C-alpha cells in the first residue's frame, strides 16, 4: 500500500468499545449495529450466543451458567464509507481488568445507560478509565420503550455524577407506553415511534424548532413538554462543540430503544460523523507514533485461549498503532528482541473468524500464539525500535492456594496454569520456601473461570484453598531479608521472580512499615 492509500484506509477506521453496567442493553445494541453492517442477518444471533444456545463450546458453559458475558471479542464490519471495529467488553465487575485493558485499545467509547436506572456502579468505573484517556464518549440512554426517569434528571445525573458536560442530540417525546417519538435536535425533525395517520415517520421542524401547528402531535402534552425542555436546554444548556467532544469533555447524548431498534441508526450515523479515526500513540521515549507512519507497530492488550474448541490455540489481540499488517510479515517483539513471523493471524466477524491478509492502524488482529506474547508487549516491523506505554496493572486482592487433585496429572496442571496466567486474568505467585502455587485475582469469578477452564481445557482438576483478601506489596530484592516474613505477611515471588509480601490486612502492613521504616513497599510493579 502506498502512503496515500494507507492514509485513506486509516482515515476510514472507527475503533470503539461499548461500556455499560450489565443488563443496560450492550448486547442488544451491538446486535443492532451488526445488523446495519449486514453482518448478522437476524436479530437474536449475538443474544443467542450470549445465552449459550448458539455457541456450543464448553467454554461458553460458564457464561450460560452465570448468565454473563465472560469472553470479549472483536467485531469488524463496513458501514457506509467506514470500517468499524467494535471491541466487546465483559460487563461483570470481576472482569473489569480485562475491560480496562481493552479500553486502552480503542479510540472512542459508547456508554449505554438504562434510562430507568441511570448511572450504575460499573458504568461509572468504566467511564473513569475513558476519561483518564481523554477519549470521546458518546452516551445512549436506552430502553425508552419502558417508563424510565425524567430525561432532564438523567442528563443532570450524567453531569453531576460523572463530571462530564452533556449535550442531548435528541429528546424523548413521551416514554414507555406513551412513547411518541424523538425530538431530533441535530437533524431538526421529529422521528415518530409509530408512523402517523398519513404514513409519515419523519416530520420536519421549522426555524423555531416547532412542528407545523396542524399536526395532531402538537396537541399532545408530551410533545409540548419535549419542546419546553429543548427550549430550556437551548438557553441554559451546553453548546455543541466538536473540540470538546473530541477531547472527551462533552458527551453527545442520544435517547432510544435498542430492543425496538428506535433511534439506533440515527445514533450510529451521527456517532460516525464525530467519532475519531485512529489516534497517534505515545511510546515510552515520548515519541509520537502516527497511525499513517509506514512502519508497522502495535501492542498486545489481551490474550485469550481456546475460545473455540476447534481452534485450541491462544490468541494474542494486537491493536495496530501504525502502518500496515501483512500476513507473513516479520516483526520484532520488543521485550525480547526476538524476530517473529506473523503467518497465522485472524480477524473477527460476529459469527465467524477468518484469516486476515491485511490490516491497518486502528484494526485489531488476532495472532495465534504458542507462548511468545505477554499482555502489554509491543511488536514492530523495521529497524526503528518502538515500545508503547505500559498497560495499567491491577494489584490482585483475593488469593487462593492451588494444587492438582490428582498428583499423577502434574504435567497438565503446570501447563494449564502457565498458559492461563499468561492471559492476565489471574496472577501466579509461588511461596518462597515451599514453592506452593498461589493465585491472585481482582474478583472471585476469575478463580471460578480458572478452575472451570483447567478442567475443561487441560483435564486438570484443581483444588483451591481460599486465602481471603490480602494486600500485595512488592519489596526491593536488595532490601529483602527472609526473616521479615511472618505469619501475617507471606513472602512470595511473582512470575518474573520479584519478591512481594501478601499482608493479612492493613494493620499487618502498618506494623511492618513501623518495624522496617527504611524498607520501601510498592503496590504495583
Ligand atoms: P447487556 O448485559 O448490557 O449486554 O444487556 P442486554 O443487551 O443483554 O439486555 C439486557 C436485557 O434488557 C435483555 O432482556 C434485553 O432484551 C433488554 N433490553 C435491551 N435493550 C432494551 C430496550 O431498549 N428496551 C427494553 N424494554 N428492553 C431492552
């Protein structure tokens, strides 16, 4: 691809994630977007997959049992003149780590809110990550076909609880059973929920933003309320400012119903107009890597094993930051300096995966991996070394001691552990003197998934002995004296061999720092 072509290809890309609290409607809206892209022919495909009846893999069993989305995948499709990459994010809070890293690989985010519930804890957490990155955030207030909270109240809550300015792009006319339509402020029209007596779906608004007075809707109090709210917001509300949207300071707000497919297409059209093309990335030397640089570079933000029993490999997900990916190309793995040929790659559609030959900055490519990659790794082609910034790490808070139930099956036990910890959802530690395996995670569910997968994928039955909550603190090996370890602070090594203490509680940590005032402890490595 020559430079102009690369430029044009990159400019077409829109890479984003949908963030929400579980049940707000992320799956339903994703499915609608895929329908617009012509990827799924029938509504219900993604849904069915989520409930387990579609994907029959063992791995999905745990999702079925828990009724939650554990895996996170990537979906690519064309819509209009854009190529869209949606990165799915698991909603359950025990998987927030996975989701946080996925958010490092997107250029913008769509926040779906249940309009009956408003902002829920998980929405807030995920929003904070997007805010920290300064990426544009677009809000979809969902489930308008049900009675929800007052729209003004919802917008106020956005501003107060999340600390972001909001600009409603449209406004509900009624709600639930009384839903008449949307006052489309952006396109200056009314969109009816049900066509009117003359068969119209769209009604134009005049200069003042009013419907022609002979339309029966003007008699409706919900219409008058909507016009009143719009006038109020026009005078006292925020102004639409593209720069503010681009820097994540102002969120355009859309109302609609994903289930009824109402307001979703308008949302997508406007979203694509303002959502950014792939952004430059900073590397650790503070150099700006531009997406249309001809040299290929990218980072691995996720590793996942055995999503499909027919492909029992691990897949490393790479966000391409610059240049073009070509199947079969050689890249350097920055961490080791090793040159690797990328001959086995895949891209994800909603219902199938297929081999990818070419991809450009903004795209996500899945690389079949036999153990080369770790989360956070940079890969690049050419001579110029690139190392992207570290991905956020989360200090585990919950710990279990793990052993193989069947001592004869040590080999599959070790293999399974080594492979699963590389995915990053659970961390592996070994105790100093006894070499016990200890796992740490952010949430309990991670352990359950681990146990389930060990059994199903590695045929290894794992016994987990809960150790409860601990505070993990790393110590400089130079300062370490094994005598510092006691019953209240277990001394362990992480996978890289770095020593750390697992403190029973804050009291134990304070007691330790009191006793060894010169020893520096750190929460993350
Ligand atoms: P997720 O957990 O965020 O992926 O949420 P889902 O898309 O699975 O939706 C959760 C539930 O809300 C499901 O029963 C959906 O059918 C329902 N739902 C989603 N969108 C709407 C909507 O616009 N209106 C109504 N009434 N229900 C919806």
